[in-house]
C-alpha cells in the first residue's frame, strides 16, 4: 500500500460517518454469514435465496443474470437449494415451457424470522426522522449506493 493510500485509509478511519459506513459493511457480512449458517447454505446460495425471497419466483436464467453467473452455475445453485428444501421448480403459469424457481415457504419464514427484528428496528428509525432529515439521509444513501455501483463497474463487475 502506498503512503498516499495509507493516508486515505487513516482519513476514513478518523471520520465517524465513514467509520460507520465501514461498520455497516462489516456487520452486513456478519449477518449474511449467520443467515447462511442458519439456512445451512454457502454464500452464493444465500445470494440466490435473497433474490428469490425478494422476487417470489424467477426463471433460472433470470437468477443467473441477477447473480452474474452462467446459466449452468445457476442450475447447480438451484439444484443445491432444491436438495436442501429451500426452493422448488414449477411451470410458469402462462408459458408452460418456462420453469420458475420458487422459494419454499418454510425457508422464507425462517429467513424473515431471523431478519424481521432488525428490519423493524430500521423501519422505526427511518420513521422517526423528520421529512427534512429523511431527505438528507436519503440523498446521502443514494450517493453511497452510486459509489458502490461505480466501484463494481470499475472493477469489472456488472450492476
């Protein structure tokens, strides 16, 4: 690490907002790790479950695109999740040629049981903000998300 990079890291560590953003990132990874342990899945399979719980159902191709993996890799992920009882495959309602991957109700319930206390606390915190505070925090977080997306694009990922 160059002297300039060391100085930039020190500046981030000294700023309370930057330190809290770093802590959120670290704590998010810890929560994901614990949720993966609860569901008895690996990190990639957890990412797939997050997409499925959020969407309700996806085709394997859509899941592959969201996870930025090949369709073959997505099929392996779905196979593992199906074997573990976390997902099922069903035919699309209107296009019977398509197969949809659907999260198992029990797995969704387990996930929500783990996350609901945190989500409720975050919602209460957001609700406690006055409209001007919400606007400032919202704008700030949008910019943070933009920086994260820019970093992903710059380092070769899609987003």
